[in-house]
C-alpha cells in the first residue's frame, strides 16, 4: 500500500514504538505519524486497538482426498491432463502426474472430469439482502447519510440465507459481502467462507483484510438528491471532505500513540474506518461504471495517499485499462451486463479480455444471487468474446478471472485462489470442462471440507430457513 504523503519516515520509528509499547509515557517523537505496520505494535497492549468481532471459523476435520486421472486447471500457469491432486488436513500436498495416497484417503476417479480452484466472488450481497427478499431482509444499505463508513456488512449478514447453498453448488468457496451502493462511503465489507454456519463469525475468513465500499455516480446522487450530493461534483466533494476529517483524526491518534500523554482521543467509528484506509489497513472497493469517473477516483486516491484495490462493475474499465494497470488497481466486472441505466450504456463483452491484454488485474464478479451460481459460464462467455475479437488469451488467464485474481483483490492470494502445494484445499470438481455450459460443479471442498456433493444428498447443505423442504436428516 502506498503510504500517506505526509508521513515522515524516520529511521528507528519501529524501534522507538516497540521500546515504548509497554511504558506509560514513552519518549515522544514530534510530528510523526504512524503507518498500519507501526500501529500494529500497540495492538497487544492497547485493548481498544485489538481486532473487534474476530473470526471464529474453525477448519473442519476431514479425511485426505486423492482425485486421479482428472484434468486440472491450476490457475497458476498449468493445465494438466490425466493428473492427480492430493489434499490433506486442509492443504494441497501434491498436484501433478501422480501423487501419494495417504492412509485413509478418499480416492476419486476423475476420468473425464475437471478440477479447478474454488471460485471466489469479489462482489456479493448474499446475507445482507437475503431471500425471500422482503423488507425484513433488506439490510445492505444504511441509506441515512452519504457517508456511513461506521457500519460493517458482517453485522447484517444472515448465515441462514437460503441463497448461500445455491452459490456453493455453483463451485463458490469464498465471497466478499459488501454494503450496497446508496452511499458515497457505505461501510466495511466482510470476506467469508461459504460453509454451514450458525453465525457470521464462523464464516469469516481469518486474517482477510477489511474492505470499505465506496460508490460513484448515479446511485449516491439519486438517493441523496434532496439534501446532497445531487451531482457528480457533489459526490467528489463528499469524498474529499470525509478523508480530510479522517486525516485529522488519524493524526490525533498517531500523536497520542507515540507519546501517550493524557486520555486518548474520543473514538469515532466512521473515522476509524477511513483512518484505516489512510494507513493501508482497509482496502477500498469502489463501485464505479464510467471510465472518466474511475480516473477521477484514482486522482482522489493520489490526493490522500491510498490505493483503490478494485473498481467494481467497471462497465467502461476497458477505456482506461492502461491507467488501471499503472495504478495497480483491479477491475471487477461483469461478462456482459449493461444498459440498465445511463452510466451502464457502454458495455462490451471483450471488457475482461482487453483488461487482461493491458496487464491490468481482471476479475469477473456477479453482484447477483443468480449470477453467483454460474460464474464459470460468464467466464467462458468473456473468454470466447476475447478470442473472437482477436485478443490472445489462455484458458489459464480466464480461470484466473474467477479464482487467483479475486483472491488478490481480497488479500488472500497467499492462501487460496490457485491449486499449488501448501495452499488451502479450496477445490471444485466439475462434471466436465468448466468452459462448457453443460458442466456443473459436482463436488466442492472448502479447505478440505466436502461442503457439496451433487451425487450425494447427505452433502447438500440446506440452511435452517429451508430445512423443511428436505427429507429428515438430508443435507445437514
């Protein structure tokens, strides 16, 4: 993360902070502001800085699994035919022509079938806009103020949303749940594993950085037109005003953390989130359609010294693909959605291909409880649209649109998103080539836990909401 330009990076900062972490009044360092790495020094000693609402996710105990004679798309540069993948204790231990058979392993014949990493969706509202879709389940937009950075999506997620098992059946293992786009800054996102759970904390991906949802264009100016913002220039002024406040808040806290004289500054939940953005701890996930508006947001990020991790929807991302590549900002886009409002009137099906060609991080997302069930089909549509346009693409690049690249957007790419030794066993077994409309996810493992088996009703998860639709004892 690019650090805020006002930081004075002095030699010995970390040593000074460490030495003073346990003292009442460490020697102050005048006018020095802290980065996310520096404030982490204090987390073990200052209770109010410790992570709140921590994940309680626990890896499920499962037997080892060996899938033989399968075709494997690793999303790490290899497409293997007639190969073997082995995973044990939640981790991949072998991918290649052959592999060991651990004691007690479940051995599966993958002849004619395909294996990919579990699919990851960077943009979902499952849980916060839960089925059956009445007003009682509409918990995704805190549309009471243009800036509601204080709210967290996880405090709205209903883990018994009956749409979650449908996403699992589509091969999805991880998703980012975001607040809606009514607000300029709508609150924190949550990265969750798609597993049977009683609470959202049992789903939350341990260690995944928080995101913050920002939204450009028509949505916030439409929602707040009577009291502002009502224009795009009003939108931009709103972002800038919020980050000016956050910068002042961050500086107050940094000074206190360095000298610890007197009581700490008053906490402000909204500004805590935005200060986290300025420190590089919380990553910006930005709903934005038009190319010119995305360029404006890149300028805003430069002004305040943070990086936008990904633009979402990005119908016109292809127009500024070079700017995105230069900025290190991903584009999470649809395969072919568009035309449903003015800022979405210029879509092309080659969007993902052109982003990839320019060297930008291209991601396919859904923003849809229906689309999340068939992300492989949207990937294939975009892949073939690129080929028809004469753009050189590989199948590995395309599978990365729904696996490795979204893992990078969510900050979990060192753990999942590819089929490599040591990575988490987030694995989907397909009935056929995942680029075919006829193929379905047959089995899905989430960190080695078999959470879905199309051929075995005992491994077809149903939430408590729709439990009465199944035979007794089935799907739990």
